[in-house]
């Protein structure tokens, strides 16, 4: 009933007597509405068909299309998210340009596409024109295409049938549908492009050099970069004090900032619930190392004011928001550009490379959802050791060329033949894989392999001899289109892979467990496609640089990126360490040992026997200062807390000013030091 009322109001507001376009159809529809006033006996199906029939009789197709379009656009289009539809889709791993839906089947060529199978566009980027909608809710969801046929006069049954016409005109009759082949059908891989790197792959340093972990780390965090970071941090602290922050600031220096980074890495390896726990004493989980490097308050003040750009220039850049001159990464730019240049100049990747992505969640305001405030970092890594040769921070759809999609642009932005050379094999995940991208890479003399999603554009949709949900484990199907190979393989679930460098099947098998009738499991060997084997082998390079500092929570998004850059520099330093050890035929350190050495060298300690902790505020003071000089040694003495815990009765005139406990402080018995090192 509510739907009928809404339809009646909408038609009365749209079909006005003054409208010259509606013509006779307007008057006819108004008469039908007036007849139906006071009762709701007209069925939705009949009303829709009557409108269609009246339109056919008049022959004015353009006017009704406009009415339907206005009705379809009358709903609420607002959103409670500050992200665009495309950006939300990107965070969900969907590219509106490449994805056309989640349909696993498509009608054969020459058959009309049903309206139920027609996917709705996910976003406005490169989307087809919006289909017109019906005026009323139907019992079955249909999307009529009113422009698909010329106006003719038919019976009501034919008019109702036209309402169920497809969104687009039927496909013309084409050739016979493609046939999915099996592992028994021979396949020949295309001749891959010749591997011609721009430089010799590996470390771009003297192989005989013996660089310590901190020496490798400073290739990325150079003295110039750290000096700039210190200057801007000091400016940020002065600005905070001018705004009313109550703390005493001492300018930070490059050696002290390296110590700060060392403590950050220490916290990443040895995780405690809170920052204060690293400086707590007299606790079963107390640690001593951070207190030997810097006091807690100093660490917190550096963390609060850490800044990579000039605060005064930040204000100028913020005024340019909503203009083409605004730089969303301005607060990162000084350090970001230097580290990216160091990544490209210090090392050249081997033949197999991979594209990965990492999402960081920030909370710019209280109550904001983390998933709505996340941003992505795309990286180009060497599959051999995980070295990140290049990376890009995604700042929004507007920063990329329009009409191609983020999955395409993020890869093309990182693939630079002038820097890399040609003949590389690129491995990527399902978000980036698309036939259009692989064809573009092939034109650049790059091979590619990756898993693809259901509903991807330009992927064979034939159902002839395809896999089904009941296909046995190890079943394999493939179709080749020129140099592109599409493979579907049934494992515990269906796996879909696209490749331009592999044959469909090379005779390899994998071990799987098969459940027998009696309930026991038997080991079997099932065939596995060559692209799947190579994908599992070379796509793991992205996982070799998992973030050490992902648990570090900050209130500023650019500080979150700073910790990511620290993690990237550590991972790249270790990859170079292994390459140098291999060239020198020596055993490399483990990742844990490498970080331990790096933390010790950054903090200026040996890392083995840290000195005794001496915290500010814990000072020995006498209980009382008597006037009589003869009583200075005994006045106000109390039982030593440390000796009492050990079952010894000793009296001391000294106490800790902060702990307010009596402690012995003599040459033969220094309970003060022992108590604070417990």
C-alpha cells in the first residue's frame, strides 16, 4: 500500500498539465490515477503494465524514460562515511573498474543475458550508463531496458514480456563457446621476454665491504635525513610549548634520535602491554635495557613531537586543500623521498618480483572506525629475499589517472622499465590481477602471474567442461587466449590463476589427505598446475617484511607511516646483509640476532650486560639532620627494608627520597643499589 501511495504522488508531481513532452500519455495516466483514488484495488503488476501499454500507444519513449530515471534517483543517496564508494571498495579488495560482479556463470554467446544475472555497477568509475528502473516494487526483480526495441503496438502479454527484457541488447550470435581443457591436453607456454636488467641484480655496493647492521641501516636513515628529522622535531616541540604544553624540552640530537629508534625496535621485539611497563621496576616482568638508554619521560616527549616536515610549511600546505596544489603526503615528504631513493639505489632486484600491499589503521578522531581511516602502502619486492625496491602510499582515487582503476595504476606506477629493465616476472595477488594489466605488462616485455577473482572482466566465462563444486580434488581446467593462460584448479576450494609465462601443467603433483570410507585419511598425490606452484614459491617475498612496529599505536597517521619506514629499513638492511654474506661465503645472522645487534649499536651499548639502572628521583636522603654533631650517625635510624627481607636486622639513617624506605648505604653494604635493581 505504501508503495502505491508513493507511486501515485510521484506520477502526479511529474505528469503536470503544462508538460509538453508527456502529451497524451500524461492525461491518460492522470485519469487512471483519479479513478483509483480512495481505494487501492489496482495491483502493482497491472499498474505497471498499464503504464507500459499507454506509453506504447502514444509512442513517446523518451518521456517515460525520463520519468523512470527521475523516480529511480529520488531516493536518499547520502552516506555516513567520508570515503567515496570506490575507496571503500578498494579497502574491501574490489576494483570497480575490473570487477563486473560475482557471477560464476554466463550464458553462451548468442543467448540473451537475463536481467537477474546482470551485475549492478559498483561505482561510477568507468561504469556503463545506469539502467532505468521500474516505477513500483515488483515481486520479481527486473530491470527493463526501454530503449532496446522501437515502439510498437502489442497485446498486454507482450508488453509485460518487454518489461523483462535485458539491461543491454542481446549479444549477436558468435562462434562456438570455448572448451575448458584438462591436464591431459598439451599446452605450450609462450616464449618469455629476454631478461635484461638495467643493473646487475643484487647489492649495489662493494661485495668485499664489511658493513655492520647499523651501517646498513644508515643507508636508508642517513645522517642528512636524521638531521632534518631532528630539526623539524625541535620546531614541533617549540610550537607545542607555545600552545601551552607544560614540559621542559631539550633539543633532540641525531645520536639521541638513533637511540630513540633503537628503543622502538627493542619494544617491537619484546612486547609489553604499555609503554610504562618498559621502565617499571620491582616487578616480575621488569626489564632494564630501556632505562639504560633514556628515561621514560624523554622517550615520551620525543614520541609526542616526532615530526618529519617543517610545521610552518604544514600550515601553508593545509590551506591548499581541495586544490591541485595540495600534497596529502607533505608531512612525510622529506623522509619518504630520501628512503625511497635509497631503496632504489642500494639494491637491484632479481628476475622474480612481486607486488604487495599493507594496510595501516589510524583513528584521526574519537569514535572513528579503523577500517574507514586506513590507508594502503603498495610495495615492489624481490621474491628472492623480500627486499622492497620501491613503494607508493595510496592517498585516494584522485591521485591516480581516471578510468583505469587502482589495481591497474598501483602496479604500473611501480613498474618502471627504465629503472628495472625488461624480462622480469611479476607475481601479484587477486586484487591486482587482470587480463588488461597482464597484456599491458606483456607489451612492456614483462611476464606476470597471479590469482584472479570471480566476476573479473575479460576472463573466460564458458561453462563447457568447467569445474563444479563436486569436482574431485586435483581437477584441473585451463583455457589459453594468445599468451594469457587461465587455469582453474580444485584444491580444498577452487583456485583461479592467470599467467603469461607458464604452461598449464608440467607434470608436478602435491600431497593431500583423502578421507576414506572408514574415516581414516590416506595420503594421495594430485596434479597441480605450474602457475600455482610458481605463485606459491615467488609470492612469499611480500611476507618476508612483516611489520615489526605494527603494534605501535599513535594518534597521528604520519607517525604510523614513520614506524612503517623504520620497519622497511630494517627488513631491507637484513636482506642486504644476507646478500653480502653470500658473496663473502660466510654464514649470515638470523633475523633476531641481526635486530639485537642493530638495537645495541643504535643505542650505543654492547647489548650483553647493561649497566645498573639509576633512575631520576631515587636519591638517598637522611631521615633527619640533628643539631648535635655527635648524633649525626645515629639520629632517626630505621630498619633497612632490604636487610629485613633477607632476615637481617640492620638500622640505617638513609632512605630513598621517592620510595620512602630505609636502605643501608655504607661501603660494606650498599642496599640502596641492590634494592633498586631488584
